[in-house]
C-alpha cells in the first residue's frame, strides 16, 4: 500500500485530499495543528469507508519541531503499516491574511513566511530520508501568484516562492526518481481567511469561465489523481485548479 502525508489534513482542502486518496487505496497520515477532533473525524470517515489513516500533531510554523515529527512519522509507519518509508508528501497546511501592503505588520509577514515557504522547505528536508525512491511531492500554491489580488501580497508572494521551490525539488530529487509538482487552487469554498461571503463569491464566480467557485473535492480529486502512476511523467509543473479563473 502506498502512503501519503498531508499537512493540514483536518479540514478544507487537506481533508478532501485525505479522503480522496484513501478512496484510491492510499494509506493516509494527516496532520493538524490545534483541532485534534476535526482530524480524528477525518480519520473516522476514512476508516468507515474501509481505508486506513492516522492523525499526527504538527505546527508547520515551528521548524524546531520537525525532527520530533519525523520520529512520530516513523513510529506511525511501523505501527500502522509495518513500513519504514512513505510515498507521497502533500505540503498543504496554511492560513490566509487579507491586508493591503500598507497595513501588513512584520509579525504577520513573518507568520505567513514560516507557514507557506519556510515550513514546506524544512519539513520536506526533514522527511526526505523517509520518502521512498520513486515518490512524489505536491506543494499547494495559489492562483493568486498568477493573478494579483489586492490584500494578499505576502501570501501570494510566498506561494509564488513555493512554486519556484517545487521546480528545484524536482531537479535535486530526480536522481531518486522523486517527482515534485505544485497545484494552484483558485477560489475554493473553504474556511481559509474566514471563508467567502455571498457577495464575494458572486464576484469570483463571475470571473471564472465555468461560472462558480470551486469545492474542496475539485482539488482533492486532482491531487489524488496526480499521485497515481498514470501521471508518472508529470514533473516540475504548476497545475492551476481554478475552473478558468480570469483567462
């Protein structure tokens, strides 16, 4: 059985990615920061469908905790799957901030940096010895790195940096046949940044060729598919999942 680690897997996109992967026979390790119950609910849903999953605590903003997390992953692999390695890493955990450049504080800037760029960089570094040769890394970026949206400059900048980092991962890990791709969701109906109000959702839907905002499963299905062997020759790419947003 292949095994995937999904950061921020307790809700939203991460929860959808976790359930969609499990439905395709992939074992799931999902992480949560503070809401353990939400994570356990996702695990229960997966197990009720006949899948296998476990939840581990992880603060992606605190790289000092990554060695201990790697040890916890090793224990989970051994106890749950009798395995020493895992196959897929999905760097998904994150949070939004909607402030114009003129009012963003240094603390807010640093917080987004730690979660959206520094965190994925050093977490991937820490877990690399446990990723099986021939594995796959998927980094969750954002369509805001392509289309400038007022109020999300730091968030979009770090997502753009993660997109660049993805190509370097593909280059440097290629000798182990580890692929790296990024996905860039557009407007998705999740709790990120406080969610979408009706007026904003209508605006975004009107800017999207398919006439609606996305649902978490619109993204979760793509990620699960991308991890399959059918997509084995896709590497170092950024795939926008946005229904045709501002084209």
